[in-house]
C-alpha cells in the first residue's frame, strides 16, 4: 500500500506532486520533491527528461528559465537559509557600480562572515548585506585605488545603473562609520574614501578624475552650466579658467539612433555655454587603457587655450 502511494505520486497522480507545482519562482529543490513522495532513483531522470536544468547539487531550474546569477543566488539561499549574497551580487542588488563587473561569485555563509544582524537586509527577494556594508566590504577588498573609489563614487552618487535611475544608496556618514570599524583593509580604505566625489557619473569618470589628479590636473566635476537659451548642462569636467570641457563617453552610450542624436544636440548646446571655449571627448576605453594619452591631450589643450587670446 505504501509503495503504491509513493510510486503513484512519482507518476504525478497525487495532487500537487508535479515538479512545476512544487517549485518556487521556477526553482525546485530536490528535498522538496523527495518530501512530496518522489523516489530518488526516478526524480533526476524525470527532471532531465522534462528539461529541468541543474543549478547546483540539490537545486533545479524550471525548463526554459534563464539560470542567471539571481536564480543561482536564490537556489543557494533556499538550500542554506543563513546564506547572504557575496560582494559582487550584493553590489548588483544595490546597483552599486564596479570598475570591472564580472559574473557575481556564489553566496557565502553569514556565520563565516560573522555578520551582525544590522548589516543584513532583504533586497529584491534575496538576503544580502546592507548598501553601506556592501560598499565598505568592496572598498576594503579592492585591489587598487581605482576599484575602491569607483565603488565609493557610485555608492554616494545619484545616477543610472543598469538602466535604472536611482538615488544614492549610501550616505557618506554611513560609509565612513562602516570603514571606522577595525577590519582588514580599513586604514587603506579610509584613505581611498577621502578621494570620493558624489558628482561622478560613471566608473570611467572616476578613473579619469583620479588620473588627471595624478597629473596635477584638477577640474570641476559636473558643474552646472547654462546655455544662452537657458538650458542647464553638466559637462563631466570643466577647467573653468581656460574654458576647457572634458567629456567621457561610456561603452554603451549610444544605444540607439535617438540617443546618438541627443548626444550631438547636447554637444552643440555645450559649445554655446559662455564658460566653454573648447571640448575634448574621450571614450571609456581610452580612459581605461590609455590614461596617459588622455591626460597629455588635456594638458596640451590647456596650454593652447592659455596661449590664445581670450
């Protein structure tokens, strides 16, 4: 009698025992199916036959579901309730920009990290560190000044990240308080935090600003300028005395014909601002791979403007 009941549910005769009905958000844990009466020897074969995708040991994604980083994080947290997202995944959840955002690493255990409860939150359905703790962890773990300041700038700024316009996820005081705690890398991180500028609009702008500062070039960042028609524009950088504006364009700045046309219109309008005598434009790739050429071009333009009659 017992055997027939179990195998009956394995055939899907028992209400609610089908894998699709047992899944949550398109994720099925092997433990759920076994608890519903599926025999271990038949479960994996059935799931593979129906097109279920193995995410990790003990977790499957529904047929056709994209197994991106969020699905993997969801599965890992269902398997281990104390788990929180790793640094890169936490950054994506809070939309904090990284200098080189690769695929998020797997989650790590909260018990291993000894996270206090106030540093953990629920974000977009996943357990993760708070925005302040996430930014602080990323800055402490950064391998370079550029990586660290990119995180700080993004966390403190109002900007568009992954196509979403968002307010600053962290206040400076919150980030400073996190970095005041004695943890590995904190002294260096506090030094890097002092280089942050919430006016920065992208990782490329952050790197450009740092490299210009290394070359003793210190422009204003995102200053508001007004065209003769009253339009307010903010160039990425402005050397106000000589009248040199510097614009940094991201990899995917021109996403469409309309975006390209808006950029041309903005460029023409910026030229009409009384404070602007010349505009230099650089791609993000130039900033990241040829920063010396960028600073040399800026220095040359400043020298030429200084030699011209005002």
